[in-house]
């Protein structure tokens, strides 16, 4: 299954701003790093989308991982580091590989632990 990884490109981080002279937002730096790493992996299991604010600004940098007929996950408190990029893409690949979107905790990359903010249940048609 192909899943979607939506990255907030407007998240700000004081730590990242101190390291970058080009004034890009931390979210933009993270998005570019994720896109570059995903290209190198040559997989179509994860589609990356850039998006403005995901309304979790105090938890920057944030992202949303979601797929059809499965819960989505809002995660944050990332810095745009190589370790974070690897953990995010590894978790997204594990999520895509499951039949129901439930990644067993034992398979979580260390870099994802403590970063989840919310689990968003899949929408169901016809529910009232
Ligand atoms: S700016 Fe990233 S969640 Fe608001």
C-alpha cells in the first residue's frame, strides 16, 4: 500500500535557525531532507507532500502519516537531522507494509519513540 507522509514546511525551530544561514524554516529543511532520502530509497510505498501549518506548532517540526482505511498518526518534536529522517522514513515504510497501519512497538525505530502526538482514526462512510 502507498501511504502519505505530509510534512509541515512552516514549522520553526530555534536550534535549526541557529545552524542555517539561509533562513529556511526547520520544516522546510526537514521536508527537503526527507524528499532527498526518499528518492535514494527508490520506493513508491511512501508519497511525500509538503503542507503549511498542521496546527501543532508548539510540537515542531511536525508531520502526518496516513493511509487509506487505517489510522493516521500526527508526530512532532523533530529536528531536521539525518537520524530523524531515517527514523521517519523507516517508520513510514513499516506503516505502509502493515495490513492495518498498526506498527508493532518492537518495530518502531528509536528515533520515533516519544514523537507521536495523536492517532487519528480512519474516516468511516455511513457512520452517524
Ligand atoms: S507551523 Fe508547523 S504545525 Fe504549525
